[in-house]
């Protein structure tokens, strides 16, 4: 098996209260032709109090080309990635040269060499470090990265695997895109980073943490248009369908119960539900679909309230909060789950 021995989270310096984001959006979109009086309600019902951004709000009001925004992405992805990596190492008493494998997850910018190569330099990782950059997984990336770390440590029981997920969703804002999707994105998306240190069975560690016992992916056919990005000369344009909550209600329970049944478990065997909080409508849909106690959703809703939707790291923020504040009893199980482009689901089973 593989074991989690450390988790860490980080956000950039600019806190943006939801009323500030609302005022920015209403001013920026005032000549868009959208029904702003109706759309503005999305800020009030998003379940978000505060978000964080690598740049101050006024930076986004001026037109930025993709090259400029992407340069900021590379800078801040490296900074935040280094921060969560060093924190994971400090927690466990390990040094950078103790790491055998680094997995880097992101979708909101481009870099070649990839950010994991840059982290290898700033952290001082070994020259033979194994690197796995994962791109394009969107909101499912944190859970998928955890599954990849699990499999890497399962294949090599002596491995110490560092997962780093960083998203700078704010940088994908296009000032010349006056679509409804871009408006709604200003109410939801945020910046953040998370790290998870996973080790194989043969690695001795005094750090406590759950065992990862299983992982599975699901991709539904003919659903490519549900969420993702469009690309043009100016950069990335967010795509997300109004059908996502309905898809959660229609598919989540069967998908999760099938995964649990494959591991001789049922929903009643879960002591914690670590879900990516895509938004309040998505959270409501999960609660309608799954017969779990309302308290099981508190962690996800708290992360959404305090940080917004950071895409891939968000579910790892929920995991970090669960491990620090509401750790399940020994011998119990927890599910990490997230939905993303594809349209897809990632499920990871933990045992405490």
C-alpha cells in the first residue's frame, strides 16, 4: 500500500472578499449586454466569502496578452509549489534529496521545461528524480495526482513521492471576453497550491497518516463539452456547462457506489467524504444524490467559503483540513472524489 505522511496548502498574498470581486465584475461587464442584475446573484449564492489571487484586482482590468499572463503563472506556480513542498518536507524531517519522484498537477498555464523541473532546481532535488507533469485534468487533477502518487509508491515500496498541485485560475481571466461563462468564473475561481507526501510500504516514518488502498478513474463518453478551456490567440477561455449539477445527481451515486463495491464497501462504511467543492449547486447536487450525513460536507463547504474554487488543489485543501481538524477514527474509511474535464471522475479510497 501507499501512505500519506504530510499535507500542505498555500495561497498567494492578495485576499479578495466576494463583494470586491462582485464590484469588479459589474464594472468590467457593464457594457457587455449581459443581464447583470440577474447574473450578479451568482456572487451572492456562490458560498464564497474570500478568495486569493497572485495579482491585485486592478491588474486584471487592463488587457493582458497570454504571454504576459503565462509569465506570471510560471513565476507564481514555482513560488507556491516550492512553499508547499518545503512544508511537507519540514513536517516529516526529510530533505529534498530524500525525494524519489515529484508529480506536478496544473491546468491554468503552460511551461516547458515544466514546473516540476523548475521545482527540482529551486528545491535542490536529486539529478535522478523521477518527474511526472500532469496537465489538462482541471478540477479532477488533485484526486488524479493522488492516485498517481499511490500507484508510484505501490510500484516502488521504497519511494517517497511528492505531489504538488498549483492553479492560478485568476490568470485565465480574459478582459475582452464578455461571455456569461467568463462573468460566472469571476464569482467562483481562485488561486492556490497543495502538496501531499506519499510513501511506499518499505519507508519508515514516524508521521501518521492514512493508507491509500485503491483508486479508479471514470470517463463518460460524448461529454467533452461539459467543462474545460477553449484556446485562442489571447489565451484560455473557460467552459463549463449548466448541466454539471444534473450530471452529479444522475451519475455520482452510481459511480461512487460501484467504486466502493469493487472494494467490498458501501456508503455506510465511509467515515469522511472528501469531495471537490465546485460550487454550491454542485455541493447541493451531491447531497441530493448521496445518502450521507450533512456533516460529511462541512469540510468541503468550509474550503469553498474560505478559498473559492481553486480547481485541482481544492480537494487537497479539503483533505488537509480533514487530517488536521477532523481525522476519522483508526480503522475507518474515507473517500476522496472529484469531477473534471472529460467529463470524468476520480476516486481515491483512504483507510485510517
